[in-house]
C-alpha cells in the first residue's frame, strides 16, 4: 500500500467517475503494450506475455543489470531485480507512446553500442 494525500485520492475517485475515459486509457495502454512487445521481439528480446501495465523483457545480447544501468545512464528508468531466477529480465512499465519511443530509441542505441565492442 502507498500513502496518498487528499488531492491524489480525489483525482483517483474522479477517474472512476468517468468510465469512458478510464476505458479509453486502458485501451491505449494495451495497444502500446502490444506494439512495444512486438517491436522488442523484432529486436530479438524475450518478452513474456502480459495483461498488466508492464512487460517483463530480456535482451538476447546483454545481461539484465548491464542493460538496466545503460538505460539509467540515458535517463530511462526500468526495474531490475537482482534475483537469480530473473536477474536478466527488466520490468518495463508502459508509459505514453512518446515515453515508449524514447525507451525503444535508447534500447536500440545501447544494443548498437554493445555490438560494436
């Protein structure tokens, strides 16, 4: 659970009052998630199927922590879990289409730089 103030609570309640807006946002997130999944798979990433607002992804060219740190250097924040079973995977939250384009651009740059070495 997260602590939320009155203003955040009011905004959350207002979101549920407009069901059409909520459903439109859900559709946008789902479409963006599926687009990013396909594009990462085209880059030889392992991408687990997801029904959530995030993807669990693994590069075929880099270890998870190295990719996490390289993305962080470029200002792209994702989650890395340093646990043996999932250490090569990153949890990528689905953002706006513009944010996801920035993520993909950074991934491509990192992969290109990594292949040059």
